[in-house]
């Protein structure tokens, strides 16, 4: 990594800076209309007593300005009966890319996973983000092409929580 940058654990006090970086990430990913980062909520989720809890790393320049981040949380594998880490997001501001900051953030997340006895590090990458896909492959990540990411949000999540079928649900064969 460039000697002019540091990577450190983020604290709840870093939530405003992280939220700014999250907004920049959302813009880069063409998802800005979906991003609603809340510094107060993020600060609570970063707190050591929060449950569930997320963790983050900040990359900073010598003046203390944030130039990148990685946000992650623990996962569990039933097949391995062991812990892992899910890297939710890794982002480096465009003007700071190519300096080893992304690799330093990724390596630091991996160090945390290994030091906690983790068996794996999982993440998702947008299909069109070939630069990120190549970046992760460079360090040994393999795509999980045989899996489809599924997501429940909004009313579908609420309906599921209330054990109600979604209005758009299609009958399964044989029903």
C-alpha cells in the first residue's frame, strides 16, 4: 500500500464519513436512488454492544480524510460448521484507485476473518463491474456461478414475516 495512507478500524464516530463514502459507492454502482445511509443507525450498528453488528475499516490519507472503506459482518456456514465474513462493500474513491488501498482493505478484512477462526470470506460483485471481478480474482476469489442471490425487501419481507403469501406469488406446480 502507498505509505501515504492508513487503514484503521472504524468506530461509531466515523459513521458520517462512512455514509458519505456509501453515497459515492451508490453513485458509482448506478444505485444512488436506492441509497439512504443513515449515520445514526450506522453508528449504532458499529457499536461493540450492537446485535447484530457490522464492522468497517477506513482508509485515510495523512490529513485524516477518508478515501475508502470496507464494511463486513460475520456469517456462519452450516456445511463447515464454522464462521466466516461477508464483505458487504469495498470502495475506494476513483482518484485514489491503483495505489494499493483496495488490496490493503481486502487484506485487512481477510486478516480479521482468519484471526477469528473464519473458514471463508464471501462477497458479491455486480455483473458489469469487470474491474472489481478481476481485482478479486487476482487474489484468488472464485465466482459462485451455480448460486442465485435472492432478496426479500419491503412488503414481501413484511408479508413473509407475517406468514402471508406475496400478492405476486405464483403457485408452485402441484398446488
